[in-house]
């Protein structure tokens, strides 16, 4: 289905969505969401009233709800007010209805959990372990995945020490590492596995995780040895670290005759079937 025409079902109703390839974000039609959650037949009027009630929301409306090209009610492509996930959750806070209340309760729960994890970071690790187990990942894979988090943290600490900025610069250096060892940028790698918002590492095999971890650990070691002073020098170090893992990948592929980088994602790699949400238990 065309991404502009893709929809999300909500209580048997539809919400128009658009996937932004560049930002790697889903955008949702504000009018559709308000119509459902506010249970109104006139969402445009409701939005006007909502903006009058919430001055902060109104003041930042253009940022929270940009215009995104989607398919209109008449079947034509037109610019529609939309919001990404963060913007959508902000809007929900301004909708006083029973249908919006579960989302507000969920936001409160998530906020509480994040505060708890800030006070005791071990809780975040325990929560991640529990989540991976519920999703059907093997214990061996989970142990490997948790190790990659430790290695990644060491790398980002090294970048921070050399003035690399979070966000775009992190992403650029990560792309340099990934391209060097796998032959693909992060975006190309995700596309190969059919991913959008999903975490790439969560969709890697054990071998892919190990090689990616080797690339990042090597980058950290090389950076500590060469002490890069500029962003361009950090890019060179990133490529060197990635090339260490590339050498291992090439040797393994020549020995086994199999490609390490594959289109397999989590559903293909897990030894157990993924559980649906209603099959999860707290026992």
C-alpha cells in the first residue's frame, strides 16, 4: 500500500498516516485522532476550541502539528495537519474525554517508570530484559544484546569526551561505522530488513550483533589511541573501527559461504513465536 494511503485502525475507525522516510517518523492526521478520541462529528471546531483552552498548545501549534501531504476525504492529495508520536501524545493531554483517559494514564505510568529508572538505572536493565523475554527472544540473544548496550555506552562516552554532539553527529558517525563493516548505511540496513521505527539491533542475528559490537568497541579503542580533535577526524576513526569488523565479516563469509548481513528480522530470527499483547502475563 502507498505510504500516503496507509491507515491505522482505532475502534473500527481509521486514522490516516504518513511515513516520513527522511525523519523516520509516522505522522497521524490530527482531525482523525480528535474525531475518535473526542467522539465529535465536528473535529475542526473541536480543534479550535481545544486551542483556545490550551494557550501553550496554540502557541506551539505549527511545531507540534505541521502540514503533511496525505489523502484527503475527497481522495485527493492535500496538506493535512498532522503530528508525530510525541506531538500526538501532547495533543491527547488536551482532550478531556473518557477515550483519551487510558492514554493519559499510560503516559503517567511511563513517566513514573522513567523517574524510577533515573534514581536506579538497574531497573531499566531489568525492564529491558523482561520485555525481550516477553517478545520471545532467546536468553543467549538477550545476553548479547545487553552487552551491545554496554559497548555502545562506552563509545558514546568517548564521543562526548571529544566534543561529538548527540543527534545528527552521533547518527553520522554511526552510519560511518555501519557502512564500513556491513557495506550499508543504517537506513539501508533497516530497509533491507523491512524496518521503519524498529531498532536495528533488535532485528540482528547473534553474528550481526557481535560484528556490530566489534566495530563499535574497535572505534572506541582507536579513538582512545588516536585522540581525534575534530569531527572529520572522528569520522576517520569511525571508519577504521568499522573496517576491523569488516575484515572479520569477510573472513567469516569466505569460510562459510554465507552472507552475514541478511534481510532477516526479529520475526525470522527468534526461536520462539512472538507473543501477542493479550498473551503477556505478569506472572
